[in-house]
C-alpha cells in the first residue's frame, strides 16, 4: 500500500464527484489529462481545470484536518507536532 492509497485517497473520496473522478482517474489509474477529457467527453482545458481544482480542494481538505504548514511557494511541509486524526 502506498502513502497515496492510505493517506491521500480517503481525502479524495470526500471531494465532489467531478473532482474526485478526475483525480482518481489521473492519479491512481495513471491516465493522462488528455485521455481523461476523452473519457469524460469534456474539452482538454475542462479536464485540466477539473484536475487543478480537485487538487486545490484536496489541499484545503488536508489543511483543514491536519496541522501542516506551507512554504513560501505554497508547498506542504511537515509540522513539528502533527495533528492529523481525521480519516
């Protein structure tokens, strides 16, 4: 089991359907965003938007739940005292 499977996937499953579907397909089925667009019958830019918005929503869910900080570029960093008790 990978970190993504055990720690990130539960958060993805809490996302609204369009974003959940886009992230599960591109991240766990290793399907390109171009192929995602074809599969969902949406434009390529629409598929890219779903993935990007899904990642933003995912980050918000994780930050709401866990005590992580961002660096100056917006990347998640480990917190000194982790407070991540949600699942």
